[in-house]
C-alpha cells in the first residue's frame, strides 16, 4: 500500500516535470522570435523591413524563398544567380558571413553572435507570407 502510494506520487511528480519542461521549451521558442524581433529592430531595420524595400529587400516570407527574387529589387548578380533557396542553415551562414556564402553580394553586414543569429532566424520564420 505504502509502495503503491509512493509509485503514484513519483508518477505524478514525473508528469509535472514533463509538463514543466514541455511548456518551457514552447516558451523558449516563442521567446526566441520575440528576442529576434528586438535584434532585427536594432541590426537590420536600417536596411530591411518585412513588407517594403529599403537598401535591402523585404524579408517577410524569406524562409523557403529563392534568393534574389523580390520583384523590382536591384540585387547583385552574385545573389541573383546563387541558386540558393533560403532555409535556416543557409540563413545562419549568410548572416555570419555573407561573402563566404555568396561571392560579390551587396550586403555589407554580418552578425557575429550565434545566439543573435538564432533569434533572428526564429523571428524571420515567424514572419508568415
Ligand atoms: C547595410 C545594409 C544592410 C543591413 C544592415 C542588413 N542587410 Fe540584409 N541585405 C542588404 C542588401 C543590400 C541585400 C541584397 C544583397 C545583394 O543583392 O547581394 C540584403 C539581402 C539580405 C537577404 C537576402 C534576401 C533575398 O531576397 O534573397 C537576407 C535574408 C538578409 N539580407 C537578411 C538580413 C538580416 C536578418 C539583417 C540584420 C541582421 C540584415 N540583412 C542586415 C543590406 C543590409
């Protein structure tokens, strides 16, 4: 009887832990996009906006988009002919060192901090088409 009680107790505690961890993970993902929005405002909005062209092209829906294809934007030949379709790992490389990914592109900017890149990509992902 006592043993069964302890078992139930342990199961209950494990379930609590499981829920705590699950909700923490969900929370962390949401937070990443939130943090990414702040990093975007600080580092990217000088040249980019989600829905309009500035010095750089609009970025809403960039995940899954072929590089260099926003109509009317004057891309470098390098990026337009890169054949890249943006996914998370290519965006990470691009943000870390654009020149290493695409020779002769026009984005004179990079983000050295891996955590910031991760948050930025989560934010870009949250910008639905
Ligand atoms: C100094 C201006 C500048 C800043 C700051 C800048 N970009 Fe760019 N970005 C550009 C330009 C210009 C291009 C087009 C490059 C080309 O044609 O080679 C570009 C292209 C891109 C592309 C490819 C888009 C496409 O349609 O293929 C992505 C993604 C991108 N930038 C993300 C970012 C993010 C995220 C930040 C902030 C960390 C950022 N950029 C900061 C100027 C900038």
